[in-house]
């Protein structure tokens, strides 16, 4: 058994003492003070104890692209960031479009992951948008269905997939991008792209497909979840859909809350992400949408690449930014400390609300519940140093940023997934 002593948890906005006893993968007892013995005891010294974070959007790259990242390193990076559950996207080789193609990924997760990982199944074979994946044989093994990295271009294919997903009680999780509107762009089509002389991706490239899919989801009766919304139009569409009772949820990424096109200092691949950093008015709309509940959750879209793919001008670089290890700290520093959102709100958007919208049995601290916990030192300040990441990916434009609030202990399914050796020396 494992005993966590002298912790504090948030209860209706107030920090209260808490101690937790873990037996196997469940919380056995929880109170302000426990007189219990255990095989292992951690003195938390008054640090925050919260439900482990849940990330429904990560790219763990294995199988197929291990030179970018692998499950061993990605899961440890996630644990360092406080995540106890993650959902790896299906843009792999082989693409998990059948159980035969999914099984290698499941086997590697069972062998190498230090946190709970529930993979996606693809919507279409090979994510090529030409034929359907094997939904029925995948359903019991996957979190949801997605062709993330590619928008499903054929409306009938998306509609039929939604109908099947609804029958199987699975969500369709969509990367929304109309290929005819990408126009060779490598950043947002706006003032900054014109200043840098780079081709831009217009906002309507994203929002037009969200509009289509909302109507298809209404017709199919499907839970439709939108990946990484980035535009004010997308927020407006989701808000209207919810007002009309359509089962639509969505996520926003930390980088779209933290930065906009005006923050891009020069033409470098570290600033290239998909969707791109939009205009300042889009960023304001995303923050407002998160605060008013239009945007349901925060997800990282952790997308590691080899440095040879990112240390390039934007037009030559791969899309993507890493975020597993720094997401909470950055958001806590830039949104909670200035009073833009409460700590409880941020924790909910990274854990409890994720579990709620996807009906997952995680995201809470209670006796009998899964022992998925993160301990955070809210006072710890440290510089983001990519060379010290546990992820193989180093592709972040935020290197050198000083941030507060770092996880020091992560427990997933009752097992220690990450431990800050300096705190527990």
C-alpha cells in the first residue's frame, strides 16, 4: 500500500488538508488525517493533491515513427506533466484501422507506458479518406475514432462514420481542415504572414468543416468532438450548436491560449503548428469560450518531431509542438496567477471535465475510485529547458520561459509514474 501524507486538496475553491491511502489501483481511504501504515509513504509537505490530468490528444508516434517519439518516452513525459491518462492519435504506421493494425500499438503500450493509454481507431483506412476503417472490431479497444492530422473531406463518409460511431457509443473526434482551403499555407493567413512573406491558411479552412460536421452530427445523433479549435468562427459555431442541443464538444490547446500570430518573432519551424497560431482576436475568443463553457476541455496536441524536421524555415518544417511536460505550468502561470481563471477551473478543464464529457471513470478523488493522482508544487518556479525533457521531442518555441507550478509526483493506476527526485530526496 501507498500512503500520501500532509497533502492539500481544493474543496469549493479552498485548500484543505488531505491524506490518501492507495491499495492496488484504487483509493482505499481518504481523510484530513489517516492513521495508517503502508509499504511506501510520501510526505507531501502541504503541496496540492489533485486528480491526474487526462489528455485526449497526443501523438506518441509509435509504431512507425519512433525517430520522433516512442511510447516509452512519451508516457514518461506525460507523467512528468501530471497526466495519468492519455489518448494517442492514429496517424501511425500501420494506421490502427483494424484490430490487426491496432494490436502492435496495444502491445507496446502494455509493455512500455507508465500511464494509462487508450488509443484512437482511425475513421478511414490508412487515414486516406477513401474507405471505412473496421469500426466494429476496433470499438472495444479504442477510445474514439479520428483521422487526426487530416480532415475527412467526403461529407457522406463522415456522416456514415458518425452513424456507426453512434451505434457503437463512440465519439467521432475530428481534425477539421478543408484541403481545398489550405492553399499551401504554413501559418495563419493574416498580418504576420504578409509581413513575413509566407503563404497563409485562412480561418475558414477550419470553421467551414466544423459547420458541416455539426449538421452531420445532428443528423446522425453522434457525439462529435472538435480537435484544437483555433478561430473565433469555430467558437461561435460550437456555441450555437450547443444552444440548439446538438451533442458537440471541443478542446483548445495551451499554445492557442498562450500565443497568437503577433508572438511569432521570425520565420522558424518551432512556430509552425496545425492549426496555426491565429490572430489576437481569435485568441481572445478562445479564452472567452473556455471561460464561458463553450470550449469544454484543454488538450495538448503533443506533437514531437526530430530536430531535423523543425529547425527549418516554416515552409520546410513539419507541423507540431510538444506540450505534455509544460502545459499545466504554463497555463497556471499565465492564467491562474494573474486571476484570469481559478485554479479549480484549470484543474477541471484538464481532468474532471474531460472525464465528464467522455463518461470516463477517472478525474476525481474519492474512496473506491481509480488511484490517478498528481501532486503539484505551486510555488516551484523553473525555466522551460527542452534539453531536459523526458520526451524525445524538443520542438517548442517556449524554451527559456520561466513558469510556476510543477508536478512533483504522478500516480497512475496506483503506480508511481513520475517522481521529482529533488523534492523527495
